[in-house]
C-alpha cells in the first residue's frame, strides 16, 4: 500500500490558515483605525439571566487595576454579607462600597420604607456622579426600584444623561425601562438558558453572593 505523505497537506493547511488570519487582521485594523474617541459610558445590564451584577463587579475590578476610584451603591443587597464587600473593603482608596438595601421588596413588605431606602441610595449615587474624584459609579439593582416606581424615572434619566463626559455609570437589574436603554451607550441583556435554582439548588457563596 502506498504511503501518503501528510507533510505537504499539513503545510498547505497551515498556509491557508495563515493567509486567512492575515486577512482578518487587516480587516480588524481597518475597523479599529476609525475607533479613536474615548468617552464615559452609560452601561445597562438587564435581563432574566444571572450575571448582571457579576459582570458589573468585574468592571469594578478592572477599574481598580487601573488605579481608578469607583463608587458602588447597592439598592437591594445590604441585608446580607457578600463576598464582593470583603474584597472591596481591601481597597479603601479605590472603592467606596455602599450596600444600602434591606432585601427584596417582598421581604420588607413596607412600601414607604422601601421608597425611603431607595431615595437614600439614589442620593449616594447622585453624590458620586457629581464628584469628579469618581471615575466609575455602579448603581446595582437600580432597575428594580425603578420597576416598582420607588424613584421617578425622569429624575434618574436627567442625572444619568447629565453626568460628566468621561465618567462611566453602570446600572443593573431586571426590567430596565425602555427610556433608560435608549439613553445608554451599552446595553447587555442576560438570557437565562439554564439555572440550578430550578433544580432545587440554593444561592451559594462565591456564585450568587
């Protein structure tokens, strides 16, 4: 039986791959050549899938790595101990971490109390947005309090759209209002494909909190 030398075929495959990658590189460089502007972004993470806060906290970590100062205000979380607080407490010069919630509205069962809590947290967000010392502000679960009309949407939009040109603001939570998504520079919707909660697995340290 005649033996087929695979070396020429492999070399030809490598050459085709290299040519394909050169074309991709050239196309990418053409695209990137036109992307020269920097600006502060209004970022919205929404949707029913897990990962909205987690992705936002990942950006906070990146900001810390660049020596930036970040303000984090949590509108719902606060009634529980979270791993992120323990981490960010180790970077007091870079992160002001304010978990100001009292749990979900079905836990408090007190609308007036929830509105007061949302207002106090929003006042902190406004302070951080107005302070030039902060490069990034995370309003975690703000969308939830907007859904329940605990804060006026018009007021929130006015503050977010009037932020400093180079300041990044991240808003998380399900059911982001259409007007907020329209105003945002970047919107990501987390889609749930599969979740262990539906199989009876409870929220776990290091994964959900």
